[in-house]
């Protein structure tokens, strides 16, 4: 069972470069989200989506773009990387019924370093 | 402003001790979830509490949801080294799930 798959697992960027973190899930979940995790800060929500064609901002959206063209995929784009974006990024998905978000299933994380 | 405040942030105890982790908010939540995360992995759900005053037990772990649905606690009895990890509470103020900053628990033998 694949669950939530994130790629790449590790990436080093130079300031100003752009890149896309990929996320795919095979559980037919409507809800998908991206979080960043920094020491002592827990998980902070970047963007989320409740279905194909629908995205919304979370707590820390600046510098990131998302799109949701299919139920399975939810890529996160860094437009112009900055050292402040050095972090571990987690993609997560869940079923969502009537506005209720159930258990989140997480990928293994993508560790990004911006020099 | 953090909607979910967790305390303590760090906890280092000996095997066999009991401990309680708190998750507090000024907002009412329809439900709260507790996750555990080990180094290098994503968080994994432990439990979801839905009803005010609800108590759920998972082996040595006891979870409680406050009557007003604004707070929750996690109590571990007779902690073991295998309980070591980051414990996170999460709630849904609107549509998206948000997390507290977490409690890092270290249990030494």
C-alpha cells in the first residue's frame, strides 16, 4: 500500500531557485494539505485543498503555490527559494465529509535546504 | 497567534513515571486529534476525541476532551522508552487541521 508518496526526500537549492515538491496519494482522499515543520514550531499549514480544482491558504502561504488538477496529486511549488524556507515539508491527505476532516495520513517528508 | 497551546514543550522522565500533556485553546473545536511522531517519519494518529467530556484509553495512554471542547489532555501511565517521541494535538477551527507546537517526550531506562 503506497498511501502518500512525496518526492524528493532531500533537496538542496540555492537562493532564488525554484522547484516543485511532488505529492501523490492513492486512497481517493478529497482533502490534501502541505505542512512545514521547523524545530519547536510543530506543523504549520501552508496550503490545503478539499478537492480537485479547489485550493486555499493556510497559516504560512507566502512564497508557495499549489494546484490540484486531479484527486491524486497536490504539488507544492517554491517560486524563488529563500533560506527561511529551509525546513521539512510534509504532505498529508484525509477523507473529508460535510466539512469534517478525518485522520491525516502523512508522507515521509521532504527535507529542503536553501543556501 | 497559536490557536492550540501545548504544554510542556519538553519532558524528560524515567521509565515507570506517569506524565500528562496538555492541549489548550480559547476556541471550541468539533474534535481534537492526537498524533505521535518519531524522528524521520510523519506523524501517526493516536486518537480522535469528539464529544465534550469524552475519555478514551489506548493501553497505557488516556485521552480526555474537555467539557467545553476547548482543551484536551494525554496521560501516560508507567512510561516506557518506546513512548519517546513528539506528541502533537490537532484541531479543525474551520476546514483545515491545525497543530499545536508539540511536546517532545524522552523516556530513559
